[in-house]
C-alpha cells in the first residue's frame, strides 16, 4: 500500500511538472517582438534600442563606403537623425526615436549606393521595423525636426563614431 501511495505522488509530480514545462514553452513560441496591436511602452523601449543599434551598425558601414568612394551626400543627415534618435531615446520618447533612427538608416543606404556599395542583407528592415515604417510620419516632417548644424561636413563625418549607438 505504501509503495502504491509513493508511486502515485511521484506520478503526480511528473505530470504537473510536464504540464508546467509545456505551458511555459508554448507561451514563448511567439518569440520576442512578435505582438499584435499597439506595443506597450516597455516593448517600444526594447524596439527602439534594437533599431538604434542596428542603424548605428548600418551607419558605420556607410562611413566605410564613403571613405572609399569619397561621396558624402546624405551622411550628415544620417548621423544627425541618428543622434536625434539617441537623444529622444534617453528622454523616453521611444516612438519618435524609432522614426528618426529608421530615417537615418534610409540615408545610410543612400550613402552606400552612391558609393557603389551594396548594403548587407542584415541591415534591411525586418518585420517589426516594417510595422513602424508604416506608421511613421512623412520624411519631410522628420527632416525638419533635425538640427544638421551640429554635424560636420565631408571627410570629418567618416571618422565620427561616438554618439551613434545608445551603448556609447
């Protein structure tokens, strides 16, 4: 009788443990960043950090392309939008930071193509970024909000690496 009770208790623990593991894994099957409807403030902060980091890497590649090709058109605007995005991120205005960072990436793509470089496939917008692109304001509205006076011109932009990523 005792062995039967102990076996039943062990079986109960095994069944409840396996149900808990199944429930935990099924909750994460959707994956991070996969949400439907308006994102929460916490999700916007994470998305903004992710987008700013990816855009900083894209701008670094654009700087290398401009250094080789010596065509700097758009690099100043890319850096100005990225610095604005970084400032907005630290002020807690995550949605606006996302919009400016995505606009900076557009200018970085333009710099790369002007210098006959192809952007890496990893720099293109993913599904999460596409959702923000669809809800972004017009490009000219974003361009008006940027102060390009703070950014240098030409060759000095190629060597500017500080202030583009939120980790700096």
